[in-house]
C-alpha cells in the first residue's frame, strides 16, 4: 500500500505543477468559459475563466500511470497489463471525446461543440471497447454484486455487456451534468473514486487500487485550482473523463449497482434534468427553478460553497453506507 500512496502523492503534485503551467497557456490562448445566457445570472461573471482544464488531470494520470506501469512491469506483470485498459478508458473519454467537444466549442468557437449524436456515438464506441476488452481479454467474470442484499448474480454475457455499456454512458453523462458549480464535480468525483479504491483494497484488486490512488490524487490537485472562485474549469475533457473513470472502476470491480448509492448526487442531477424536460413538455411548467439540481439550489439562495459542501457531505455519507452494504 506504501507504493500506491506514493502514486497518489505523485499524481497530486504532478497535477498541481501541470496546472501552474497550463492555466496561463489557456489564458493566453483565450480558451475561456462560455456561459449560457439562460443560466444563473451570477455565472455571467465567470465568462472567460480558463476551461478545458480537465487536460491537467488527464496529463497527470497518464504520466503517473506510466511510472506505475514500469514499476509493476518489473514486480507484477499481471497488474501492469491490467492497468492499461483502465488508463485508456480515461484517455478515451477525456482526451478523445471530451477534448474534441471542448476544442470545437472553445477554440473553433462552435458553441454547440460536438453534435449530441456524435458525442453519444463516441462514448458508445469507447464504452463498448472497454467492456468487451475486460470481459473477453482480461476474462473479468460477468458477475454483478448486489449491494445491501450482499449477494451476487452471474449475468449472461449478452446481457452483461449491454448493461455495463449503459452504466458507462449514464455515469459519464451524470458527472458531466454535475459539473456546473465551482469544485462540485471534482469534489463529488474524488470522494466516489476514493470509495471505489477502498473497496478495491478490501477485495485485493491491486490494479484498481493503484489506478484509484492515481486518479484521486490528480483530481485533488486539480481541485486546488477549481474551488470557488475557480481559476480553471474542467470542461467536458474533465467531466467525461471522471465519469469514465468511475464507471470503469465500478464495472471492473463487478459493482456497477453500487453507483446508485455512492453516486446518488450525480444520479439526482441527471433525474432533475429528465424530469424538468418531461414535465415542461407536458405541462409548460417547471418542477425546479432550473436544472440540473445544483442550479435550483443556487436560485433558491444557496451559495456555491454551500452547495459543494452539502453535496460532498451527502456523497461521503452515502459512500460510507455503500461500503457497509457489500
């Protein structure tokens, strides 16, 4: 465990150092936040804040994962090889899909970014590649652990693969929707990742342990610059990557269902959008003052720091319950 903690600290400091260099570059290139005109008015002052900062976490994860791979290549080749698909999932969701979307919106000034259909297709391809690889190549069993009931069921492969893909798509979009208040998505995601890492320690899944430590360290380093008032935003590069990391870890651990508990805040953020849209189409009225859910509380008078603190504490409590439920 000593090595994994070293990787956490290395990822943390790597993220901080990279941020110190990358943030001024983003400012110089004028890659700034574009706020919605129909969003909270208090957010308009954030216009121009450097974004696409998820690349800070991604670079940190890639660099430190290479260090971890080289270490395990000499000491435990099995862990080294099984670390690769986890890292590639982060690269796929963050660098390929998230980065392209941010690049189109912020650099090419195409405010719509990737078309929703194109983005979902990209997420689908990466999700499918990851799930199929761990099932067919790494031979991860198609067992799904059911929390609370403390039991498990083995799903046929033709059910498990589509189910796991849906989990990845839902999680990436949920974390993406949670990113709307300074530090919220980073804080909630870091707690969830730390929880999945703790579960991996309990079950002795070393590749997930070291990967969780690396990603948690990178997220915490980024959080120093992402807290209110944020000096940088993660953009889709970061939020889609974090969603991919969380879902990849949960599926690898055969615990996608635990996300309903430990990732309840992102789940509620997604549900608030779905309910708001459906109810508005049917009645012309709104359930919430604004969706996603964090904006409702903003317009109800909550300060950003309050929202982040409350949502993080709730996530922490749910994560403790989640660990005890397995």
